C-alpha cells in the first residue's frame, strides 16, 4: 500500500478526526504505512493521545533528534518515506517542503478516505440519533409558530413579543443543546429572504409568507451531523407559493423514489429539473440573476455537514450502498420567495430508507 | 501591491471571513488586486453575496466563457494575473494548477492578513461582549458546584443527581446560547483528567480534587471569541494542589504585569518558567512523559480561538499594541493533577488591560 500523510487539526478537518477519532484543535501529523497508523503530537496532547487516539502508535513530535532540521524531516527519514499520498487540500507549505526533500507527492483527488462515504451500521445509528434531536427541535419550532398570533401588520406575536428569526434560531439551538447536540449555523428565513437559499434570516417572522427552516446539528458526543429543511407558511400561502411548494414536493418525492445503488447522480438530478420544467419552473444559471433550482440536489452527511457524495448536475458518480445523502430540491425566485424541502436517506441496494420521519405540511393555522 | 488569492470557505477559514465578512459554507474565491477586492461565488450564493459581502465586486463563478478550461483559468486570464501571494495553507491542488498556468506563487508564511492580530476598538468591543457572556457562564457553573453537596463517596450531588462533567458542559452551553454565543468544545475536567491540558472531562465531579473549567464561546452575531480558564476545588485542596495553584497564579500575575508593547514573547515565557522552576516545578518536554508547563503561555483571540500571536517559548516575535492575547500558564503532573488559570488581555503601549474581571479563588465551600 502507499504511504498516506495528513497534516491538519482534527476539529475542523474531518479526515483527521475519521483517522484518529480524537479531537485536537491544533495541527498534528498522521502517517499511515504498511506497518501501521501513527500520529505525531505535541507535548500538550501526548498523554491524552496515548489514551484517546485510535491509532497504532503515538509519538511526541518534539522528540526529534537535533540532527534533523525539522520534525517533518525526521518523520520522513525515520519512516523511510520516498513517496506519499496526500489529500488535494494538503497545505502548499508542507508539499513544497516534502518536494525539497525529494519525496514524491501523489495528490489524491476527491475523497481522501473513500470509505467515509459508505456508512456502516454504527455511523447510521449516530446520524439517526442526531436526526431525532433535529426533528424534535423542528417540531418545537413549528409549535412556536403555531402558537403565535397574527397581528394586524402581519407580524407574528409569540406571547407578548414579536416572533423573530433570531428568537427561533436561539430556541432551536437550546433544543439541540438539551439533546446533546449543537450546530454551526441555523437558517430560519422568511419572506423575500427565502429567495436566497443560504440567507440565515433576520428580523420579524410574517404571516402568509414562506418560512424556510434548515437546521443541521452535530452530536457533541460522536460528531455526526443530521440535516433537514421544512418550508411552512403561517396562515395562507399565496397561490404562487402553493404551486412552487407542490412542485418542489413532487420533485423531492420523485428523487427519493429513484434513489438506489447504481443510479447516476446526474440522471437523478435531471429527473428533478425535468419535473420542475414541466411545471413551468425554469432555472437560470451562470448569470447575473440566478433563479430556479440553483443548487445541488443534495450531499452526503456524516462527520461533515457537506461531504461526499455531492449530488451536482454534472456529477460523474453513481450512488453506492451505504451513502447517507440529503435530497433537498428547492426553487427560488427573487420577488416571490423560495421553497426547499430536505430529507436524509440511506442508499440501499434496491432503494432507500428515509431517515426523516417528519411530515411535510405547508400551511400552519 | 501584490495580488492576493484565497480559495476556501468562510465558515472554517477565518481569513476568508475577515476579508469578506460573509459566511459561505463552501469554497469560493477571493482576489485582491490594485483595482479592488472581488469574490467569485456559485449561483447559490450570488444574490446573497451582492448584499452581504464587504468587497468591491461579486462575480458568478459559473459565468466563465466556454473557451476557458476552468473557472480558475478564467479568473487568472481576466485579471491578467502573473504572480499571486497565497497563504501557507493554500491547497496544493490549486497551487499546482496555477503553476501549470505559469502563474508565479509567493507563499506568505505566518499571518496572511497581518492586521488581524492588531485589534481595533470594535474588535475589542466584540471580544469583550463575548467575554461577558463567558464570565456569566463561568459564574453560573461555579454556583452549581457551590450548591452541590459532597457525598460520602466524595462525588458531588446537585439536587438529586450526581454532578458530572457532561452536565456542567451542557449547562455552560445553555448559558452561551442565552447570551447569543456558542462554543465548539468546552473543558470541564476533574481529578487526574486535569493533568492532561486538553482533556475535555467526563463522568462525576469529585470533591477535594482540582476542577479545570476552560471555556471559549464565540458570538453567533459577529463570530468573535473569548477564552478563560479557572481551576477550583470543591471542599479542601491538598497541600500539593494548593502549592501548584499558588505558583501558577504567581506566574500568571508576573506575566500579565510584564505584558506591554515591544516585549519579546520568549522573554515573557521565560519569566514564567523561571518562576515555576524557582518554586521547584520542573518541565519535561519532548519526552515519553511530558509534564510541568507543557504548552504555550497563550495565544491571540479574535475570529479564531487560537490565532496570532502565539506565545510559544521559541517565538521570535514581540507583542504589539492591539494584540488581544490569553495569558494562561499551567502546571500538569500525572498522578497529581493540573492547574491552569487564564485571562484575556489587550496589549497597550505601556501595559495592558485585563478583559477578564472574574476573581480567582481555588477553594469553593
């Protein structure tokens, strides 16, 4: 086998966490050779790494003999490394240093650990546990919207206060913490803000306007994410939003029904765009005013919120057994608003399991 | 001026957020030339970027003419780029692609935006606001320990439950969310776990043992961090821990008193190790059992929890006016435990302002 090398922290770099199952906030070194998997960590992390890291050997990176110019030079010499495989995001400073030492670098495009995209039973159990917390938070947030009253100016009042995007995001985050999870960011957008898929939302929530709730906590125990989106309207949705909603829902259902091992991702994507175009919803891409279905159909979920496989229109990959992916079509039109509906499914040989149990209902009384 | 190039997301990459003040979870391109600062984003982010990004121009990365092989080739050609400055962590795949296009790459070692280490008044106000939330959470957590009763087995009982590290971390996280903040990870460790500086802690909290609480929330509004650590003992600290505590406190006081613009970081560090050694506390580094003062004296705090300047023993830098840094000496001995005390200070011309107001008390009744 080829020698693999990673240099990163394991808090923001999921490959490093995957390889070691240990959280280290600062950069360290992972080396995988025929002999085994080792890490090189600082004095600060050494004794903890001996206990926590799921590797064959832990070394103190500061223990290198003075005859070496750097820890990296020592690691390369000690392990007799002539050639290494590194991820395509490997830092240029280390790549150049290795090349200077005459180490040949093979850059692995795409997934560094391909097996990360193929979830095992325990990965799926972790994702499902996070998703349960996620659905609880989503239900609780929708309950708040239900309990709110519509004022004359169409703002919502929850108790004595104007209901805002900020309040709902804090409320959701509290539910996450209660469930042993937290999130990086949440989206609770309303009205015209929904026409921008990643607009996080701010200010009052209005009746009769689309509200997009897209939430994605991670467990602080095992660091697995879950992801879901619901679009709702408090009161009455306009005929236009209703039609968009029903179209997105139909597109999502069609995509989910077609998920199975072996299907080409771009063909799955094409089914959704065909469905949208038949309903009269055009997509404008690569322009000064992108609109329609302007993002991927979904993405893998695991130790990262966005990971492989990516369900883009030009993907050359097919789905594999064990992929955990979101199916989240959306339609966005400036001046009208946006709708997105997102479930998380596991790819099976002949179909899929939907990990998202929560019903999809547009209008809330 | 030289052309600067970044390719990264702005959720985990603070340089990218600093340059654009806009959160984008997927990779995009930032180019800074004499003419101005522009970003290239996907269809998905385009209209939001027009509103949110603090740059001179926003372009759709998918709008490149077909005659170009890639978006990157288009960006280089359109901007007539012959040479770029990139950060030392720049991904090898893009570096190699640029070199293939005959673009000369200058790798900037250290800080990509040096001005990030020199905080302006509004940066300091943001950090202080986060620190207020942090101190509130710390006080509340210590109050829980105060209210807990010591059982016969020396475990603490809070109400009818055994007080655990997990409970305290969840409790702290709730306080953060209530204050508009959240944290990546918190440390609440007890007993022998405290001898590992980054041991996050787990299980019951015991009386008469050191408890290290190291917490570092970030505001979800402006993304500025704060950082603090207190070490406490519920009940009676052993003479050994008391002596370690007083030594660390003396070392911290000495370091803080010596903080001012122009002081060499390694000399500041040296004062602390001298103080520790005089008290009989040796440090063992680069070995199979590191112990003593086994980490940096502190680090910059801002849009990242660990950012420049890093207060390492071998640093060749001096402190500058406007640095916001932690001063957090610690001593750690396997079999005995650890103590760390951490404040956050702003470097001034003739001294420093301590942003951390909370008193330091070892024993809690």
